[in-house]
């Protein structure tokens, strides 16, 4: 999984890092650098979507046999608070792991001065390939 | 609108450009550079989401009084084909422009050798601020 | 397809009827009877979702080999105006028909005195079975 | 809230009942009667959507001042397992209650022989009126 993440050039372009990897659970963190912001100075919804989608995807992958791959079929993202602070943390979690499809969710929170604020929630469907 | 887009540092970080701006319709294009890819070499879903969300957002803004601002409340993105080729083109369109909320959609297609392939479709809700 | 629709007891319970069936396009109509309403007297979002989901599903089915079946994997519904009037009309349309998955959309409009108002839009993913 | 639910004629048409009502949490149950089924004999996605949407909506309402009303702006529903058994149970929960918008989720599970199976998950946005 860490090799796969390292091949995600976009995660590097964002400055995102793979954190804890558990059974059906994965964490990805990303510092909210200025080049990730939209016109109001908050992190762009696309960045929030990217790390949430990746966290959900690796959570899905963590429950599949080695050598499997997953592709995102679709996701929905609700933005609940501005994404800003010291660090964004996306936590993916599998809700249902089927033979072909996986349903996963992810939350994104912003860490500031040691306190976390919930920024966004994602609900996604992924398909197994290979 | 172009001034607002220019302040979106993340659009610059992606290499995305604002194209045509019409009444309730906006186009954003983005070359699929290698730093935007995921582990299979296709453009990351987060990039696709970012340009689709922005196209929908500026389409919403185009129907509001000057000085208005919009924030994305939520969006759903369906990925239909790998995002690759010579250029990604996101086209946003307003479905309903209300006093407080706007419903918009966007399609993302990949241009390769002059032919377009539909890659993704987004459906979003935006809220007016200011 | 009409045999399948006739086995949908819930469509009968709603009073919904299958209308035009084309290549990748299906129409379902439903009179907004009082037993379909929510607390404000408009048709309940669940009814709107039901006819939109079914229209999208039969549109998906119309492009698959005879004997195929489809199941809804997920859908998103945006409600744009109150569902009321003389007749609700859901029109499903396939956006992409793949080997395993189909992406479809549906619009729901309300007919009143011969004029249609757009009430809702649905974007869904379906999976082929059999 | 119970008076509002009683005015939802569609909930009565489904045979759904309002169960526990807590601070930001609401339960709605519905027996999977035959008139609620689709062509495979499972409960129709529209029914699952209806009780999940209502559970999320009443959960949202439970956190607002008396006399408030909420309307569903949009929702996304993932179907994870066939909806069948002795009783369907939708549990709504507020994720974020804002001044104008509320983000809520709901799960739907099927009870059979005393065991619950997760059938569906919904993520929705609601707007306050009045």
C-alpha cells in the first residue's frame, strides 16, 4: 500500500502523507499550504476531496487480497467547515467490503492548536480491479 | 470572475485555466500533467473533482449579482472513464439558481487527438454568501 | 421491461406508470396523490427518489441484453422545487453503459396546467446482474 | 415532532412509524410489506430512501428551535444489502447543525430473527425554513 501511495504523484504534489494503515481504516494528512487554497484563502474543495477519496480508497484496498487494485466509481463530499489550520487529516473507513464493490466513508478534520474541527465527510463507492 | 479565479492558488497549482464564461455556463481546462496522476497514471479523481467543482461554482456565480460569492455545500462526482489525454475540459452549468442555493452540474471530458471522451459528471449544491 | 415494471409492487402502491421506453431513455409518471405527501403537502422526497431511481434503472436496462437485470448501487438526488401539480414525470437517461456498471441520470418535473417545472435531478450508479 | 410526522401521509402509506427521538438522533421503523417491494421481492430503494431521508430530517429538526421546519436539499444513498426481513430500521444522526444548513446521515438496517444487517447509508443536506 505504501508503494502504491508513493506512485500517486498527485499526493506528493499536494504534500499529502499516508499515516496509519489499519484493517479497513487509513489516515492521510496534508498541511494546508497556500498553493492549495481557493479565492477565500481556505483549502480548495478539490484538495479535501482528493485526500478523503484516497483515504477511503486505501481503506478499501486494505481489506482486499494482496495484488488487488481499486478504482473510485463515485463519491459525494459534504463540506461542513472551512478547511484551514495546521494540518488536515482524512480518515477513511470501510462500511461494506463486497466481492466487486466497496462502500467507504471518510471524514476530514482540521487540526489547529491541538484541537480538531470536522471539515468534511465523504461517502464513496469503489470497484475492485485485478 | 477572472479576478476571483486568479486568486485560486490551487487552480494555478493544478495548471488549470478559466476558459469561456457565459450566462450560467463556465469552462475550465487543465492539461493532465504527470504530477496530477494517481498510481495507475491517470489524473487523480481529486483533480477531476477540483476542476468540475470550480466550473460549477463559477457557473453559479455568473448568475448572481456582482460582488456575490458562492461556497460549495456539497457535490457528487461519478467517474466514467480514465482521465487522460491531451487536455481535460470541465464544463459547468446551472440547473437551478435560487435566492440562497444553486444547483449546478459539470461534465469533464478528455480531449485526445481532437476527440472528446466523457470522463466524469458532477452534481453540486452551492450557497450564496455576501 | 413492462413485465418487470408490473412486478414492482411499490410502483403500483405509488400509482406510478411506465411511459415511453427508448434506447437508453425511459419515462415514468406518477399522479401526486395525497397519500404520497409529506407534512407540508408536497410529494415526499422518497416518492420523487423512487420514480427517478426506477426511470434511471429501466433506462440502464434498456441498453443491456435481454434477460439482464440491474440493481441500484447508489444515487444522489437534488430537490429543486416542491413536487406538486397534476402529474410528476421522471425521465431517466443513460450517461455511460459499461460492462458491469451503468451511470444514469433522471430529472423529475411537475406538470401543472400544461406547464412543466423541474423539481429534482438524480445521478445514479447501477450494477448489472445476470 | 410527532405531530409533524403524523401529517406525513406518505409515512403512513408506507406503514412507517416514528420511534426514539433524541437530541440530534431519530429512529423510524417500517415493516417490509409486499406492496413496498421491487421486481426482485426486496424493498424498493425509494422506500429505503424515504425512511432514511425522514430519519435524517427529524434528527435535524430535533436540534432546531421549536416551530422551525426543515426541507431536504439533497441526499445520497448507498445500498449495501437487500432490504428484507422482519423490520427495517432507519436511524438518523446530525453531523453538523448550522444556522441555515444541517448535514445529517442515516443508516438503514434490516432486522431478521433478532439480528441486524446494514442495508443502506444516506448522507444529506437540509435547509431550515421558518
